[in-house]
C-alpha cells in the first residue's frame, strides 16, 4: 500500500522545536506537491504547509508563518517540517499527504484531494 510514514513527534515545552519527517513508502515523490496537515481533537484537519516538487515553492498557514519551515529530499523520498517556537495551539496529530494531480501547491486545494495519508505523528506542546 502506498502511503507516507510520519515520525518525529513528541512532547515539547512551549517555545521548543521539533522536526517531523515523512517518508514515502512504495512510491517516489518527484512529481507531487506534498503537504503537511494537522488535526487537533474535535477540529477538522487543516493544511499547515505545502511544498511543490519543482523549484521547492512553499506555502504556509498564517498560524505558522515565520515559525515553521518545510523542505524535501526527493532522493530520500522524504519531506520535513521544522517547527520552531511551538505553542500549545500547535498540539495535534500531524500528517503528510501528496497531491498526485499536481507538482505545485495551490491555495485552495481541498484536504480530501490529497492522497497516501499516513498514520500521523502526535505533537503535544505543554509545560
């Protein structure tokens, strides 16, 4: 089954940092835009960031701009999410997924248009 495998989550204090990784299992990333998403209890899944395949164009949700960075290594089939200055509001399960229809990120791609969802990795920001 083609899917991502996410890792790197954990418990961190406010102001701390974490780096999440997601590895594509069974497929290559070369032609796909890849997004990171999160879902907190009782809330809908939201897109946090996206990185295009070509040129590495990126976009971020307003809530994480200036704090999060996204990068990818197609040779390793891996996408990273560097999270800095974490806040309790960042607590959620984090997922990545691919837009198999496109190699660029668009502003209004619905969450359910993405594919190859993994199991996610829990990030908890608490003192």
